[in-house]
C-alpha cells in the first residue's frame, strides 16, 4: 500500500512539474516576437549605416567626381545619405586642375547629383585658390561640371588675393565666380609669403 501511495505521489509531482515547465515555456514563447514581426520591424525601420562611404560619378567610363566620408547613414524614405567628414573631388577642371571640397558633415542626394555640406567647408584647386565658408551646395546637373553655391559669408584666397563676400555662385566648368553682396578684396602685388 505504501508503495502505491509513493508511486501516486511521484506521478502527481511529475505531472505538476511537467505542467509548470509547459506553463513557463508558453509564457516565455508569448513574450518573444514571431519571426514575421522581426522581419516587418527591420523592413519598416531599415536605414543603412556605413563605417566609410565612397561614391564615384562616371560618364562614358570617365570619372567626373568622387564623394567620400568617414561614416554615412542612408535614409531610404528621403533617398538621402548623411555623411560625416565629407571629401568631394571634381576631376580635371582644365586650368583649375582637380577641385577638392571638404567639410565636417553633409547630405547627398546622389540621384540628383546634389551634395549639401556644412561646418568648416574648404574648397581648394590645384592652381592655388582656397575658398572658405560654413555652408555650400554642389549641383552636378547644372552647367558642364556643376555649380557650387553658398548663401553665407565666403573668403577666397590665393598668393596675391584675399576676397570676401556673401552669397557665392561658382560655375566649375565655366570657371566663373560671383559674390552677391558685402564684397571686399585685398590684392598683393607680390605673392604673400607663408608664415612659419
């Protein structure tokens, strides 16, 4: 008799233990999102982040310009890429040589060949000109080699010239530059010597 009671108690305890385990598994399973929910979340919020960014625009196999950055994030909804530490190089602009633009950050709408940059914007050319500003935009589809615009204060320097103004329109292909207001210039008859 004692043996039957022991077996019954063992079976009841075993049954209760199995029920408890099943209950825990059911509760744990309910808290986990289903694979379909995970996929939906990824698709809905999928923005790509890159540790480095490199894009080159080519026409008939010839490189026109390259856009790089230390890191980037792409927003699919707006088709816009946010870039940190921007470097853009416009290749072989005749007597200007290569034109290089650097900035702290920027956005690129590559489908429209548009790049907007801000923060310590520096534009240099191989022939010795440097342009400094805090904000600029490049429009590659305008003019032959694109247009660079800035609505804010701009300083242009060379060995013999310091030019200041507000509102820049620089047609890279035509090599023409326009400052809209507050223009002042200092011309040096001899090339300035670099300070040690």
